C-alpha cells in the first residue's frame, strides 16, 4: 500500500518536471539577454556567452566567468599578433611603437585572466578592480599612443583586436555589475 502511494506521488512529480523543463531553458536564455542588455555591446556579449555550452545552465557568476574567458582569449590573440608584428616588422617606427605595447597587451591578458581567479576567491569587487585598475589602462595607453602617432601605420587587425578587448573589458564589467 505504501508503494502505491509513493507511485501516486512520484508519477505526477516526474511528469511535472518534464513539462516544465522547456521553461527552465527559456529562463536561462532570458537571463543571458537581460545580463547582456546591461553591457555596451549586447550582441558581442551574447555571442561570447553562447560560445560556451555551460552558459545554458550558468548563474550570473558563471556568465561572468565565461565573459572573462572570452576576454582572455581575445587579449591573447591581440598579444600574439602584436608580438609577431613587433618581431617581424621591418618598419622601425612601427617597431618602436609596438615596443611600448606588446608587453602591455600581455599584461592586459594576464590581468583579465586573473579577474577570473579574483571572482572565485575574493568576489566581484576584486574582479572589477583587476579589469579597471590593471587591464583596461594597458589597452587605453596603447590606443592613445596609436592616436598620437597617426603617421605610423598600425595594421587594422591590431586596432580592431584592441577595440574588441576594450569592449570585452566593458562587457565583463557590465556582467559583474549584476552582483
């Protein structure tokens, strides 16, 4: 008799779980849309978050971690491309300009990456500091430097990658503001 009552209770619960499961996925997508709407580039934010399958079940902290991973990846590409150009260019003016930036891009990458550890270990305020105090100034310095020397032809891909990393940092901060 007790097993029959257990079945009567369990069967509707299992049925309800399967019926409500699609709504759970929609709620996660709604959270991604909501979180990304608070960033300067919602489309890039959503593209980043959707690049990781874990975003479907992540909470806001998980989404922040995914955005930090995207920022680290983009900053690594910026550093690698800049370092290769710095090493291989025959243009002395470009070489001298990049001498001021390749290592800053490496530092920006490492500081964006450290924001993930800060988020885990010390919380969102520490992660925000790693971005605002440590990573963004390195990108801004080089952006300003490139603008001050318009006669030096910095390749478009470096400028574009630098802008992406800057936007990544703003996206990370926008997501972290949800805490």
